[in-house]
């Protein structure tokens, strides 16, 4: 297989992975919420809650950096979550100019209920797979974790520079 074919195959896999991950996550989230009878919590708030598990306290700036969100967005998320009893704020002893955000017991309880519902939902679906399919799903999990970790640590890249050929044709 030549490099261009390999690159083309990888592009197709990357596109398919991207197309499946978001809808999979939303479908699992919504199905698990309904199964557990939990209130609807926006995805961005769920991401904040996950970053604070189990007993971490973070500054809004740190949360924004981790999630790739602007400061006003994080401020609005934290305010809404505090109003709904999901997070609490406390003074940052290391820096009196900032606050720390942490989970409330309500948030921990709701995440535990959600996780149990998601696990139950997925176990039911995984049981319907063949043993080979179950093994494939199990074996792909570490790779997905590696890809996610690499994406989280990747520096944002500016749009690709115009190629020399495009520069020449523009003259």
C-alpha cells in the first residue's frame, strides 16, 4: 500500500471516528439520563463535573484551559451550576484574587447514578454482541484513551499555510 492510499484510509477512519464519537456520547448521555430519571444537564456542565471528580478543586481559569473554553463561558457555566447546587466556590488560599470550584455532594450523587445507569445500559447492549465483538470493544478502549490524551495535550494549530503552488497561482 503506498503512502497516499494509507493516508486516504487513515483520513476515512478519522472522519468516521469523528462522526461517530459525538453522537455516541450524546445518545449514551441522554439514554442514561432518562433511565436514571436525572435532570437534563448540558454537556459542557457534565465536562466540568468530570474534571472535578472526585474531590478536586480548580480555578475557573484552569477549567477553561482544560476544556478549551473562554473565561466568560466558564463563568456562566459555573454560575448556572452553582445555582443548581452542583458546584460550590471557595476562596483560593494560594491566590486571594481567585476562587476555586468543587463538586457538591448532590453532583457526586447524580454522577454516580448516571454512571450506574450508563453502565447498565451499555452492559445490556454489549451482552448482545458476539464474544469477538465484545473483545474488540474491550481492546479498543486503551487506544481511545491514548487518542483522547493526545488530543488533550495537543497545541492548537493555526490554519494550514497556503502552499507554494497556491501562492504562485495568486500572482
